[in-house]
């Protein structure tokens, strides 16, 4: 388990992170999502014991990071964005070296190294010098060094950066297989990666966590009502009549004519929002057909994780207001 409470870090006059609070349970993958410079790496380095916090506390497996940094390092696996590998060492020799540093008992090292290489699909590269490996295999070595001592918590900073599509898929599968009963924090700015791999996502903006929840709940909570798209065929006058007709229905909030839609000639797209309680699709279709409109398609629209991310990271971070907007009166927004 990883617990962070009111964590802050100040470099001179620059506040890198401010009042960061969250909790990650065993078996859970928490995604740290944010633009470059949001404070993801700073938070991870504090958790890994490589950087002191200015304020706040962080605990890993019950140990306070600042007071018990050596105990924490033995219980955490850390993959920096640029893993510090020794290029002249073979894969196996490097992992033995890391196991020794992590204080793995001498009698257990061979098995731990073998297990890490097997899990990271490195067995065939055991005697290959690291400098001869591809970027994807070097990243696997970085992950192997993070798990060679079998830690209960793993922190991965941008683990797929710079990899090709095939390598990205392989590394993602590896991360999924590592979770099990471990606590995993995954830093990324790749939205599909966070949505695919993570049970929950914490969005950081300008050093603050502005939202924490499952990908699905983040998408739902940003939406104040339901959205629909209505595709019609006809003249501009028909489109105006359709707008007037739909606006008159109960539960409808807004109706706009989409100006940037790519459609065949004489086709029009209406963008409709309704209250959260309304289910106006049947009434929309029936009213338009009753007016003689040629309705081609009526579909529900869905807010994407990208929409959520852009909304939360383009405004000044105001944590209390955002929590109220996104999470109502929930008191465990970061648990």
C-alpha cells in the first residue's frame, strides 16, 4: 500500500507539487496522468526515496519514506523514465548487481534473477551486453531491475516512452501481469495507456491533483447532462425547423448546428444536450418524423478521457472547486 498525505515540494521559489494526497491499494494500478511539468516525476522520486519532500508525508508498505528510506527502497521497485543501466554488463550480471544492492539474500539471488528475467522475457538475452539490446529490450531490463527483489510496490515513470507500437504492447502486457497483489503507480501522458492499464487515474495539473477516479467515472462526472447527435437530410430551412422542434421538447438544454462536421451535400448535424435525468431520444425522433424530417441517424455522444484531461489541464487548478464539481460531497476523492 502507498499512502501520500499533503505532499509538497518547493525548488527555490518554484512549487513543483502542492498538497498532493492519494492512496493506492495492493492489486491496484494508479495512473498518474498530466502534461509535462505537472509534477509526476517529482512525486515519484519522493516516493522512491530519491528526493526529500518539503512538506507532507508518504508511506510505502507502512514505512514513512523520509524516516525509513532504506526500508522503503527495499520494498519498492522504481523505473525512472531513463533507467540507469550499465551498458557494458550483461543482463544477468546487471540483475545480480541490483539484487545485491537491494539486499536480496545471497542464497535467493539466483532464483530472483531467473524469475525477473523470465517474467520480462529476457532469458534468451541473459548473456548479452546491455549496450547491444534494442530500446524495447533495455526497457525490459529496466522493469526487471525494478522487480528483481520482489517488492510489494512498483513505480513506473513513463515506461513506454520511445518504444515502437509492438514494444508498447509487450510492455503494457508485462505491467498488467505484474500487478497481482502489488501496488503499482504508472506515470504517463499517453491517454489510451492510462485508460487501458489503470484501475484509477489521478490527473495532475501545475503540481496539484485536480481529480482522482476510475476512467469511466471521470468521464461521467464531467458531463452535466446527456449528449446526442442528430443527422438530417434537407434544406437549411429544414435544419432551422428541426432546431426549433427539438428545442421545444422537455429536458432539452441546448441545440446547435454543427459547423465543422464533414457530411454529404444536403446533410446537417445537430448537437443536442439534455438534462442528466432526461432520456429524450424517442421524443426527438418522433417529433422530427412527425414534422416530415428525413432523419438519418440519432446517436448518443460520450465524453472521452481526452475531453476530461483537456478540461482539467487548461484552467487554473482550483482543487476544492474541482472536487466539488467532479465528486460532489465525497470525502474520499483521493482514496
